[in-house]
C-alpha cells in the first residue's frame, strides 16, 4: 500500500492534473502516492494510509459532493493522521478583496460542512477549459469570464495554476509526513 492517499474530485480534469502533479513531487521526496478519483466505484479507506491529501474543485460555489461526503465519513481517522486539503477554483486567479474573500469562504464552508480540520489547506487557481465544456457550459462560463475580465476566446484553454506552488505544497506534505510522531506505518 502506498504511503499517501491523494483523493480528488474533478469535473473537467484539472484537479486530477493537480493531484497527479502532487503525487510526482511526493515521489521525488521518496513518498509513494495512490491517486484516486472520488467518483470511482471503489471507496478508499483513510486508515489504510499514513497520510491523506484531498483535492476538489469549485463549481457554482461548491466542492464536489463525493469529496464532502467522503471527508465527513472519514473525519475521525483523518484527525489522527497527517492530512491536507487543496481546493481548485478561479477566484484564486483574481487579485481583488472580493475574490480573496470568496476563495477563503470556499475552504471555510468545506471545513464547516465536513467537520474535518486538515493540518494544511491550500487553494490553487484552476483553469478555463472552454474546449472541454459542452455548449451551454461554454456559453455560461464565457459570460461569467467576460464580467471578470478573463479571456473569452473559446477556441483555447487557459491554465492559471502556479505549478511551482503545487510542487511546494507537495514538499510541505512530505515534510509533514516525515515529522509525524507516529512515523510511517506506526499508527
Ligand atoms: C460551470 C462552472 C462553474 C464554475 N464555478 C466556479 C465558482 O463558482 N467559483 C470559482 O472560483 N470557480 C468556478 N469555476 C472554475 C473551476 O473551479 C475551474 O475551472 C477549475 O479548474 C475546475 O477544475 P476541474 O476541471 O477539476 O473541475 C467554475 C467552472 C465551471 C466550468
């Protein structure tokens, strides 16, 4: 069994990319990771791992229900092990008080709803993936992006993620695991 579970939820694949990037960075630090889709039929069990990293994206103001439910049902195990949560959204790409407040609120609402207090939380700016959207979604997102001053050329995708920050987050998670008093497989 790998050391770390990275459980993610995604709508158009960007959070999966972030989760995979975290896994690769962990591997460079000697930590193996099991990257698992929260919507897959098999449901991983938190206590089978030494640490858990959960990631989800924001759509219409909320993280995916599958991740919220999983975190809620595993919060007791999660509270006894190194754990981290990352959120992926577009407000994190904006530099305004309003967007910073929204970005904070997404995390706060997730923690309130699940009752889980991860040792580390992080938000990454996501991506605009016009080419992945169906017609109605493309239209809706284009309207929202016009208001927010983001690109509206739907023939292209736009990646706002700071990938170095993703690597930094992974290294900090590896350090958290190394510093865990119960040690690897010691719990
Ligand atoms: C229909 C739709 C609604 C969205 N709603 C929000 C939102 O309310 N707040 C936000 O910050 N980002 C919002 N986003 C942006 C996504 O969080 C961003 O595109 C992210 O990278 C999606 O990741 P995923 O592909 O893993 O689902 C929305 C995106 C779409 C397509």
